[in-house]
């Protein structure tokens, strides 16, 4: 199993499972942490609440974020990730149903790395996920992360 | 001469007597001689005796006669003559000063004959005293024994008396020669001379001390003498002036010639000349003087000197200059005045016309002055009447004002003048002429007439329009109302009203306060009031009155009152209020509608958001899990089941496409247009190229008219062309020889674009449904589509202010027409 963790922030169980299924089809064997709402996502990332025991030096390699989330809205999650020094460099790909211009623009303004609208046709979705995984986990050079002055690998 | 003639007569008489006696002697001698022959002895003695007798008688006669002529027969005759010829009185006096002989002059001088004089003492005659006068030189002669003289006044006469003693050979006093010379003339002359000398001295003194500058000047200019006043006039002391003392050095060069002319005139006529000139004072300044120059001639008539009285005329000059200036000013004023200022003499002949006359009557001033009479320009038809009227005024020497008279302009037009004049009267009360002004009132009269008509019309207009006119005078707090105003305030016209009270009583209190505020604003502001107020009538009804007023100011700019109009606008006001009510209702409705529309829009937006978000998820679930079922349970599902699953997925995907199309349509509706130049021909070429690339097997003939350029939103118009051309492409897919054409044509003077194809077409009865959303003419089986495309096209065309329509027949192709508003 690849050590690079993917955080999937998505509340719809069907979509989560379809996404995981797509990952499987795309032969992405990385650990996928699924957060079902924005709060859980933030707790996980910042090592709070249920995840207070988590070693936050384990920085995820990629965050897949849906915009429509319970508790904390996707855009707020995005803002908080980007506001934090440690998490701001994590590549974030918006994976959502929406293609509202307004949303896309705002996301880019905050500083996302990619915006993907989930296709309805599942075969197409698998294609997208395959490309996505390959690109961000294999092709793309990940950013360096420091914790208390130390570079984390 | 008289005296001489007398002497001659007397001498002639003596000569005759002597001649007679001689003849007589000769005759007597002759007779005696004749008788001598007879009685010679005796007779001759008698005869001789007789002759002597006669001779003696003759001599005596002669003596007697001679005594009359030569009183003292002691003097020889020629001495006697001389004696008598002396003009002085000559007396021979004896030793006792008694006159023994006198000459003719005595009679003449003293009026006394010799017989009255002889034997009298000289003083009895001269002094007319019986004793010797103290002044008499007799005393001195007696005392000294020598001649003595004295001057004696006797009455008005003066005598010079000389008494010379006469001595004989042996120095014995024989008598005296007493001479009396009449020296009255000499004496008088002497007195006169003294008097003259005194007078001269006085005159000289007067001249010297007189304040009248005076100088005696020789020919050539040297000043022989001048008085202090003259020197003072020139600012010199006596010493200083002695060095100059020449008229030429105190006369400015430019005056020299003029002065010479005057001197020549004096020399030619001998009459004193008076002229003005200037002198140069010591300090170099000029002093204007009037010279009164005389000449003094000697007895031969030769010029001795000039004497000159110089009078300073600075003041006079100044006065003259002031007068001249003031006259010039007057002329200037007169000439610059719009009014014609004129002067005529007593005959009515113009003596002065100001320049304005040319403007008014077309004549130049010098065309009238001295040439025309005041009546020459009167219009001929009433000239005599006017002339008579004016003559009457002139005869009374009256002033006249505002005499209206029509005159003929030089160019033939009629000019109405308003003339006023005052008589000019000499000091003796005689009329010298008239001076006055004439004003061109032709236009004024015209305007007055116009104004009268205008005011009549205005009156009619205001009456018929029921516009009331009023005036308010601040000083008196009185108003002038016309009838309409009374009616507006519901007061019987003509009644005397207290304006303030009427206002208080009739005008709505709120409006009254507002109006007073506006009035104050007008006073400090633009002087205008434009407002309205409510008049409350007795029956309680309200009348709306529009007021327009203009502030009046007096000559000092102080507000003096108001002039304004009132107009009943109750009807208008009520109508306005009704309209306002309606408008308010309408606005409320619009607002409500807008709000609901906005709400609907928002809902629509939410709906579109919802479609894109919430509906896609389930579709993906349907599609995704259908596929998962198919994959994971492939063996368990029979072929029929697999077909069903395929249809489920197909439906889900189709629905996704429809939702995308709907979203696109919504976006177009909401979007703002970005206007630029769009080349529809190029866009079409590109679309066709893409289509050909996607369907390389298709054989389609495409005709695109080049350079169809319009203004519009490039993205949206691209969408239009994509939809239309895609449709054309799609619906010709069954045709082996497909033709697609894009172009422009004029229909009913309107530019219309069209996309034409020879495809399957459709039935025209469905044409109206063509552009509705989700309207499809064909089954999915025949031609796939969302049913949104043409709805989108219509939206875009509408957004561009255009129209879209279609013409078609089944199997005969379709033509889509659209217009675009020219932006």
C-alpha cells in the first residue's frame, strides 16, 4: 500500500463508494481517509477532536473536496486549510457536481489546484479519477513540509 | 492892420492938407505977384504979410491936425509912429509920475484915451488908487533912481511894469518912461505849466504807484519806464528789471508776430490798439495779459514812444477756457446725446444742431445750421398748423415741453419728434432765439401702440384664461387686484380689501407660512416666487391657486413690492392628485411584481443550482451503481436485465445532458451582453469545419456569404450559429447531397439572416412549438437532442433585440430566419 494518503471529503455515501470503486478501477492503492463532513475533515487535518491522537506530521498527499458539505461548508474547509501554515501546501482538487461559475472562481481565488465536475457517466468518472490519481500522486512533484523546522518526508 | 489903415488915412489927410497949403501959398503968391507991378511996395508988404499969415494959419492948422495924429509934437513923426507901433503901453511921465504922453497901445490895453490919461498919475491908472500902491515899482525907482519893474495883477490881467528914469545931459531927472506889458497870456501859460507840471507829477506818481501795470516803450522794444505793478506782474525787482528792460525779452517768440501786427495797426491808424498776449515772467512762467497800447507823437507827428497798459487776464483766460471747455463739454454731451439738441435764432433759423440730428433726420448738422428754419422739416400736411402753434409760443417767449411733431427724414420716411424748448432772452428782454431738444419717438410711439395692443391682448388672454394679475406695494401694504383675483378669493370685485386680512382669512395657514418663507427667499434670492396655495372658501371647499410673482425693486435696489399672477389650478390639481394616486398604486403594483419576479428569479437560480448539484448526484448514483451491478453481477443478470440496466444508465445520462442544457439557457437569460463586432461568416466557417472534421464521411455543400458583420455578444452569437448549423447538419444527415446555406437578405426593408438546409424539415403546424424548451420535432431515435437548443437560440436573439422564425415543409428542408437589432 502506497504511503501517500488521500483525504476524500464527501458526505454522500453512494458517491464515496463510487469514488472508492473508481479508485480501485484506477488501481490507486493509496490509503484513502474519508471525512463525511467539513468538521471531521478539519479535525483530521489539524489533529483535533477524534483525531487528536493523530500524528499531524503525516501530511496527506492529496485532498479531494466536495463543496456541498454538512456542518462546515466546503468553501470554509478550503479557507481553513489554506489559512494554516502546515496544510496550505497540500494539493487540493475540488470534486463536485457543481459547475457554477461563481463557485469555480471563488475556489481558484482561495487557491485550489484543480476543479473537477464529476461526470454522470460512471465510466467517464473512472477515467477522470484515473487521470487524477496518476497526475497528482505520480507525476506531480509534491511540496515540502516542515514541522518545527524539520522537513517531513 | 486896422490900426495901420487908420494911420495911413491920417497921414494921407496930412499930405493932402500940406499939398493944399502949398497950392494956396503959390496961388496967393501968384496973385500978389500979378499985382506987384502996380502997387509993388505996399502991396507986396501986405501980400507977404498975408502969405505969412496964411502960412501961420496953415501951420497952426497942421499943428492942430498933427496934434491929433502925433499927440506930442515934440517927437519926430517917425518916432511917434514907432511909439504908437509898440504893443506895450508906453507912457512918458513927468517927474511927478504924471502921464504926459501915451501911445496907442494904452487905449487898446487899458481902454482909455490919451486925453483920459494925460495928466494923471500912473498909479491912478494902473492900480486905480489915488495913492501909490505898495507893489508899485515907483517906490524902488524913487529909492534907487534906477529902473524898476514888477508884475501886477489887475483883475484878470497881469501886467509887467517897467519904469525907467530919464535923465538929461546934466543928469537931471526929466521924467520917466513907464512901460506896461500885458503878460496875462504868459502868466496864464506859466500858471498852466505849473498846473500841468503838478498834474504830470501827480499822473507820474499815480502811474508809478498804480496797480495798473504801465510801461513806456520805445520803438524797437526798449522799455523806457515802467511802474512797479508792471514789474510785479513779471516778477522782477526794479534792479533786475533795469537789466532786461526790453519788451522783446519778455515776449514769447510765438507772440512776437501778433504783437508786431498790432503795433503796425497802431502806427497806421494812430488809434490805440487792444490785444491779448503773453509775457514771460522771471520764473519762466507765462502770464496772459491784455495790452492797451497807445502811441505818443511829437509835434511833427513823428513817433516818440509807445505807452502800454498791461492787464493780467489769467482769471479771464481761465474763465474763458472754462467757458470754452464747458461749452465744448456741452457740445460733446450734446453731440453724444441721443436727443437732438438745437438752437434757433429769433427768426427760427437753426444756429446749432447736435450730431444726433443726422441719426434722427438724416441731415448733417451743417445742412441745417444757417440754412433751414425749424418748420422746414415739418411734414407738409400739418406744417402750417404746427408753425402757427410754435409761432404763438415764440411770441409769448414761452418754454414748451413735449410738443409732438411729425417730420420728414432726408430719406423720405416720417419721423415723430417730441420737442421741448426754452426761450433765450437778451438782457434787454428781447427774444434772441430758442434752445431745446428733440427726441425721436417714432419707435416709442410704435412700441406704445404695440404695448397698448399687447396689454389689450394680455387682458383678453388673462380674462379668458382666468389668470388674475395683482400688484403689492410694500411701502403702503396695498394691493391692486384685477377682477379675476377677486373671483379667485371669492370676494365681490371692486371691493376695498385689506390684503393681509384676506390672506389670513382665506389662505390655508400652512400655505401662508410656506408662501411667506418663499417671499423672503425671493427677496434675498432670484426675486421669483413660483408656488401654489390653497384658498379655503366659505363653504369649506378648497381652491388650489398657482402663484407666479416677480419681486420689484426701487431705483436703490430695495424691494418695493411684488407683481404676480394667480391661476386657479384646482381642476389640474385634483387631476394631478388622481393621477398621482393611480401612479402610486401602479408603482406599488410594479414593486410587488418586481419583488415577486425577483423572488422567482432567485428561486430559478436556486433551482438551477439545485439541478446542477442535487440532481446530478442521484443521476450519478443511478448510472454508477447500474454499471456496478452490471459489472459485479454480470453473470447473475440475464441479457434482458442487462438491456434494462443499459436503459437505466442511458436515461440517467440523457437527463444529465438535459440539465446541462437547461443551465446553459438560464445563464444566457441572466447574462449581460458584451458587445463587439462579430463576423458571423467566420464563425459559421469554423463551426462547419469542426462538423466536417467530426463527420468526415458526410458530403455536404456549404454556402456561406462572406463578411456578414454585426455587433453583438460574440460568445452568445457563436452559440446561435452552433445550434442552427448543428441542426442543419443533423437534419440533413439523411440526405446524400446535403446543402447548407448561411446568408443575408432584405425582407420588408429589414436585414434578415438565414440558415437554410435541404434536410428533413418538419410540419409548419409545429413551427410555433419549435422554439419552446424541451420541444422536439423528432424522436430521439431519429435525431438525438435535448430540445433546449432552439429555445436557447431564441433567448439569445431576443436578448439582441431581434426575432427568429422558421419556414419549412416536411422533407423539403427548413429555413431559419433571424434579425438582429443594429446596436
